[in-house]
C-alpha cells in the first residue's frame, strides 16, 4: 500500500479528480518533459515549468475537496500562497552545494503548491499524502513527469505506531517508507541522507515533538537512516520553547534542553497564520490561544541532528536515562540541583558540582543544556547513580510521559 494508490474506489477517484479539475489545478507543462538520463543519474533535474495556481484557486480546491469528504477530518494547514511556497523552497535549498542533493520528503502536500514550486526548482520530491482527496491530482502530476516526483499514500504523523499488530494505511512504517523512497541508511556522522518538510498538526504538536525526540536519541524510526534533517512549521509558542534560554520561566523546559542538546536549531522563516489555508468547512484559521508566550505566526524551523551527539558518555542505549534525568530536574524548575541529586542518593553532590563548575545553589532552570549533558556523563561514572534509579520499569514508563 505504501507506493500504491489510495483506496477510494474507481467512482471516488473520478469524483475527486473532477473536483480538482473543476478548481483548475492541472499538471500543466510549458513544454514536453524531456530529461537526460545522465542528469537523472546525478540527481539534477531541469525545470519542468509547472503552472503554480494562485492562492485563491488553491484555497478553493481545498474547500471543494473537503466538501467531497464524508468523514470529519482533523484540522490541517496547507501552503496555498505561491509567494510563501517560493520562500519555503528557497529556505529548503538555502546553502545547497552543487553536488547531488538528498531527496526531499514532503509530508501532507495537499493541493501541491509547494510540490510544484520545488519541482520547478529542480528538486526531487517524494510526496507523502494521507488524504485520498488530494491523491488523484498528485498522481496525475507524477505521471506527467519522468521520475522527479513520487507519490506515496501514507501519513508521516502516524509513522511507526507504538501499538502491536499489522500497520494499516495511512499509518506507515519507516523501513517500508525509506525502502520505497530508495534511501539507504548511512553512518551517523555522514551527510544528511534525506530532508523532510511538513507542518505539524495543531492538536498533536507537542506529542509529535516528543515522539521525534525519543526517536532521535534512540536512533530509531527515521533516525535509523542517519542524521535526517527536519524542516517543520511549528507554532510560535512551541518555537519559543525550543529556543528558550535558562531562566526563562515559562519557556525553558525539558523539551528545550533535549532538543538543544540533540539538534542544531535554525529559524528559517516566520509566517502569519492567515497565510495558510485550512480544511475547515468554515474556511477559518482556528489559531490556538497562548496565554504566556507569543503565538502570532507559524515558524519554519530546521532541526539538524548534531554530528557529535553520541560522542562521550551519551549513547542510544542510555539516552532514555538522560531524557528521564532532564525531565526529573525540570519538573520543579525552581528547585535546587543539590536537592535533586540528594533525592538520587548521591552523597557527594557538592564535590560533583564543584568539578563541573556549577554553583552549589544553582536552580535546575538556570542550567544550560550542555550543563545537563556534562552532569549526565559525570553521573554515568558514578556507581550510585546506576544502582539507585537506572531501573527497567522506569525506562519502560518514561516513553508515555508528556505524550
């Protein structure tokens, strides 16, 4: 089912394709596709000259296809503005070297405005779409090209479900997905094997950030294939959390420390919520309210795993302990670090802090992310640490914390 077509049925496909054509979203080319085999071999694609619909046209398509769907679907946001699509395309290709670029996995492309913009820029795209209403148009576009676009039925935000049993589409397994994409695993310190773009679902935003974080530290799911680069739109309030500094009471959290230790975080672009189309029947924006942090934009953030993440004492095999330690420390951010160490039965906490050059009266919210990593590596060398709370039942339970 991964590389196959979605199962809306023959009549359903005709109805969905008719709705797409009625909205004017056609895979028009300025000229016949003529690709040279040698250029394909090195990953260079000439511009196909696809027509990019205007924002109103794309929004009309989203609304029409939403009305065709009988089931009530979760809130999704789509890039409908050609100008925003060009901005995102430039961000995704920023600093690109002349050597062949990794394939770009676009999650939930919807009407395909960004997809066409990327194709016109010569990017090889894999479109992972979970809504069968958008598949006929994307598949028609795929068939008009010569291998530059691959369309897959699936949902990136339901990747590698934790439950047991058969995985039913649109849920997907990362191994099947990467096999279909033709992407092989590379060593951790190698170049980025694949780039991923997506807009995090509003209601599952924090959940997805935690799931991706666990996968990163455990080198599981997408990170079994190397230092996969995430380019994701997140709400402004979550961006503030990801990039917070020590002492920022409302924003500095365990999620902050763990992402900053694990990844290089780069803000690529900020865009008002009103620039995105939604699948709400009312056509509204449904902007989530934020009482403590600004939330007027969606932020395009690049998360590139640190090449040296697993040097020193931190390893995929003990990363769950590191996550648990950080969460324990920041559960009460105003508490003193010495009190937390004593709760772990570490009698020589004062000596340890002096060796790490951390003030004895330091509060947990005032430690920098690198301080937490150094603390963890020092504790790994302590027999007390491993004997008191490195227990299988604890590690088994922490995956569900904050999920």
